[in-house]
């Protein structure tokens, strides 16, 4: 709508789903290539924004030569202006941003030398979070007073415009679209492989084991793509049901938090059990979790805390209830299906 205000949103939605589905059906290499370019665009934009931000903060770039300084960090009410609840409620959206990071582990079966490459990728995640997430947020809240951000529009656009990049809005809009494409692309890849793995164990219908000539699980990719297509339908229907001013993005986005945390709970609990059962192998393992098992329990506590907080937030309460309903249905399916598999 930024470029073509009258264009119905379902048209680009359908086009994107078709293109990404075809790309994921082509080959794993095609998925990797797309993800590389999507990620590169995001990374380059954020790095440029951070550099421009430091220029504004310390050298007054775009601000008449007057450095903005660091005072905006504690001005206008200081830290935690809206109390702990503001910080607490924001966590659900923050956590949702990282759902899917376990995709690194899923790719272990389709990468050369996983012991080296997966280890390198996991260690790199920490630095990427510090630079691209914490770094970008630091620039935004330092350059602009926090209580003006809601009227500012995109702080990325405003930062580039401040240093003289007049076409910033168009650039950022393009980057946001590539970020959405990246999330969709990763979702199709990871979810399709998980369904295939479940089908191998008999916990999903056997037709999901169908593989095309390129070694791609055909029906799992198609099933996930159809599932994503429901997002297009929701985009059309929900504004008429809940009202045009309803923050549909928060509802849909936060609905993924609880189901998305299930793999994290499973990984943390499985790791605790693994360390107990395989204590001798763990002692000489080349890639250990720092502080385990204490860090496992702290992580589980943090996840539960976020979920409890979502129940007290009006905007995320419905989403957490939808997530609970989804897990109940999944559990019923599992209970009904698994005894048949074991027999």
C-alpha cells in the first residue's frame, strides 16, 4: 500500500506465497540463497542505520553539528517510565521475534560438517542479537525521546531522513518486506521438515513422506504454504469482525508465542535429561551449554513468566488463549494417534 495504495493486499500476499513455495520446492540450496539475500538486505540496512545514528549522537550529523548525546536515555521520566508492567508486557512481542531461532538445529541434517557449522552459527546468534537488535534499539531511543516515537512513524526512516537520505521511506519499506519474506521463507522450510519428521514416526499422515525428484518433502511444503495462506484470509476478514482499529498484527503475532515456546521447553527439558543420562559423553562434549543445568531452569522460569504476563495484558490475552486451545487440540490428536502407532 505504500507504493500502490489502491492495490488489494491479498494480491501481493498470494504472489509471495506462490513464489516462496516454488523456491522451497526447487531445492534446499534455493532456500539458502533466498535467505542469504533477504538477511543481507536487513543486515546492511541496520548497520547503516547504526552508523548514521552514531553520527547523530556524537557528531551532530544532520542536527546542525550539535551532538544529540545520550541524555534521551534517561530524560522524559527516565528508565521504566511506565513501570515494570510496560517492560513486562513488551516481552511477549520480543520473545515472538526470536521464535524460530531453533531452526539452526533443524538444519543440522542438511548441512556439511554440522559439528563445525552449527557450532559457529549458534555462537554467532549472540553477537547478531547484540548488534542488530540491541544496537538498533539503542540508537533509536538515544536519538529520539521515547515519548515522541509513536508520532514519528518509522524511526529507521526518520534516522536516514535526518542525515539527508530523502528516499529513506521507500528503502525501509522494501527492507520491511524482505524481512517478512525472510520469516515466511524460514517458516516454510522449518515447519515442513518438522512435519516430515513426525510423519516418519507415524505421528502425521504417511502421505507427508512424499518426496519430489530434488529430495524436497512435497506435500509438507504445500501444506505449510496453504496454512500461511490463511493469513491472507485473516487480513481480509478480521477487520470486519473486530473493527478496523483493532491491532490485528499483535493478535496474530503474539498467538505464535505459546506454541512457539513449546520447542524451547522441549529442548531445555530434554537437555537436562540428556546430561543426566549421558553424563560421561557430556563431560567431554566440545560444545556445552554455559551454566547448565542452572541456566536451563532460569530459561524455563523466564518463559513461564512471559506467558503469565500475557494473560494480564488485554492485547495478548486472546492470543494466549488461542495458543492454549491449539495445544489442547494437538495434545488430543497425539493421545488418539500415538497408541495406534505403538500397537
